[in-house]
C-alpha cells in the first residue's frame, strides 16, 4: 500500500516532465532545456521529501498525518517557524541540507553530456506507454474510484494505514470531499436512529424539515452569568483529581473539581484547537472532508452560542492570550455572535512573569484583563477565554512557577507551565469572589484538546495512548458554589454538549441544532461522545468504542455492539448530509 501511495505521488507531480523529456524533437537535447527540467524535477522530489519529514515530526504530536492543517494555519504560520527553529532545529537543518542536495543532484544528472543524440520515432510509443503507466499509477487501480486515503488500510488496523500513508499524499488527496462517503445509511433511517438514541424531554426535535433543530421554550430565565475558560492542551491525566498521577501542578483546578461538578468522562471532539472551538461555539463536530469553521463551514447555516445568548439579553465577550487572528479566533468569535473580542495586542502586561510569552501574552495578563472587562459588562453576561501558555514549546514565565527541572521540550516543562496557569486561575477566581456578580456566575473550565507533544526521549515522554479515547480525554469542571452542590459525575459528554448544557442551566429561549444534549439533563437515557482523528471517526457510549476510517471499522474498544456502529454511521451520515443540503438550521 505504501508503494502505491508513493507511485501515485511521483506520477501525479512528474508525469508532465516525463513527456517533456521524451518528445523526439531536437530542443530536447538542449542543455538549458534539460537543466530547467532537472531543476523542476529536483525541486518537486525534494519538496515532497521535505514535507514528509515535517509530517513524520507532526505525527509524533497528534498520532496522525497532516491533512488540511496548512489550509487553516492563517496568521499562525509563525508557530510553524518557531517550532522549526526552537523545537526541531537539528531536523530543520538536516532537512534543508537534504533539500538543497537533492535539487543539485537532479540538476547535475539532467545537465550531463548526452553520448547518443539521435532522435528515434519509437519515442512516440514510449510516450504512449508512459501515459498508460502514469494513468494507472496516479489512480492506483484500473477501475472504480481512484486510490484514496482510506484505501491505504491493508487490514482493519489504524497502524497499517498510517504506515502506508504519508503527509503529502494525505494533504493533496485527503482534503477532497468526494473521497468521503457520508451515505452509509439511508438518511431517514439515520435520523430516526439518532432521535431514539439521544431523546430528551427538555430539548425535543420538533421540525421535520430541520431534523436536529430544537426549539427550547422556558418560562423564566435564570439570568446567571457564564465564564468559559478553555485551557490549551490540558489532558485529563494532568489533573490529580481525575488521574491520581500526583503531578501536584493543578492544586486550584483540583480544588474546584472537588467543590464543583467534575465530569470524569468528558472528551474533546477533535485533536486541534480549531476543532474544540468549533464544537463549543456551534454544537457541531466538523465532518471529515468539510471546510473548516471560518473557511466555509459557516456557509451551511449553523447555530451559534453567542447568538443564542445575545437573543436572550446577554452581553457577550471572547478573548484569547494569543494574537487576535491566531487560530482565527477573532473571525470565529464574530461568526458565533460574540459582540466583544480581544487578543494579545489589546492586553497590557501587568504581571511579574520573566521574558516574553512565546504566543501572544502570558495567561496571567489575559486573565487579569478578562476580570477587568467582565467586571464592566452589563449583566447577565457570557464570556469565553482561551489560554496559550501551555502550548509547546514550553516557555517558562519564571522560576517561581517551576516545580520541575525546566526545558521547552520536556514533560517537566509542560508541567511547569501548567502550574503557572493554575496559579493564575487561582488569582483570577479569588479576585472574582470579591465581585458582586460572583455568587450568580457559573465558571466552566475545559480544554481544547489533549497534550499531543512528543518530547525529549531522555526525559519522561508524553506518549500517545494506544487507547483512542484517552487521546481525547479532557477535563470539564463546572464551578458555582452558590448554585451547584459538589459532585463527581460519570456522565459521558464532549465539547458539543457545552452549548445545550449552558442553555439548560440558564433556561435560555430559542433554537439550536446539534446531535447532543445538556450534561445535566436527567431525562437523557443514552449518552455518547463523537470524536474525529484526521480521517477516522469514533463513538463511545461508556461501555465500548468503535472507530471507522470511511473504509471499514478498525481497532474497536470494549463492547463494540452493532447498535453502536450503526449509531456512529447514522451521526456521520445525518450531520454531513443535512449540512450539505442546508437542512441543519433554519
């Protein structure tokens, strides 16, 4: 399978050069002409190899190949460069030297003296032969749909597909929406299956034309305030209250977990910040092959957390520690209806951290700025904040927060930055307690995704868990001591459940669309968490998990029931087809 992938790549990008080299005309023998072909050929091969070296490093972070990430990097291209020179300097130097060497070798080969310069008419036959071979090589097969990402799985194991594939192939082939079959189940059957499985008395489906639109009508709103804080790369394993790993770097988050609502089985819907923000803002898990939120997904008419809050008289605010355009949070916040937005450029430096934050500003500055802004908002308000200081490479804000020997590349470095963020959250919350709005404010703490970083092998390494679900397990803490009694809940949930949970808590009126439910809705009997890892989608109900790569089911966990597989295909089919046909939200 790997050979088929490589052949498809090579012929796709060098096919025309073969033809230009073979045509039986005199100018083909010209040294300058051949030099140009050699340079182009060398640059193509060197670029593919260079790209795949980067992909192999990226794989260590998220345990999957690159696909459409480069299409959505936007203003964050600096992150790639900083990772290259700070995190992978030796690999970057080696790759650059290799790139130049390959390009030069091809140039030398193509400009070498040609001993026999006669032109033969049989070259026309050779050209025809090359066209046939290239056609088969590019398609990867004689008949049917051309060879795609999901075809690379020789057996029903994720590892086999990852071994055969490479990032360059996934990038130029994997982003094709036509390569994903979102019609595994007849649509009406899929809708009916989902309605039965995730039934709720509080949030019923009541519009046949828009099957997953829910109209929520409540007599009286609670007018509580909401503050959502999304922490960068926070795996559940790093909270001692969830894992008992005794890292001792999250004492305040653990305090709130003990005195608030702690959800022990909460999952990220994806593996990137954009996935987490999309799910939280829109109650939608980005379907495989679809445009990202901010790049076209919004054209399918989604429901938005900010809009719902605005229509219920809430003042809305969104803020992040990174620069305004980082991860496109400025655009996404505006699309989602948040009326006020701030990034690092707006935030003054008021803390005692040493040096400059690697991305934007230190989280302590952002949280102080957030408190100041929230304190001035008209109540009721809903705010969203996204941190950055725990993003790799792990720059230290100062010795004061270092509980472990620090390095920008080790797990100890990450734990130090997490200890810093925990302390800043503690300061933020203790100052918030002094405000008149605190007793009627609900604080929600979660993460964008788990920490995927593959770190210095000589230190304790953060390895990707073999169990897929652990690669999505993140914390969710709802803290409001005057409103909720402390409780540890084993309710299955994911980021798409945040919006309906907020709607339920606040008794908001209005409509939203989603295949999800409030985490506090006791009328829901069946709960699931839907996750996406590149071109693999997964579903868990707490008893088992199934994983599907759009070719077959692979590497299941626990009780892999037929019903769970059917529900996974139903969710994928219904969400994708209703979005495509503009039947998601009225």
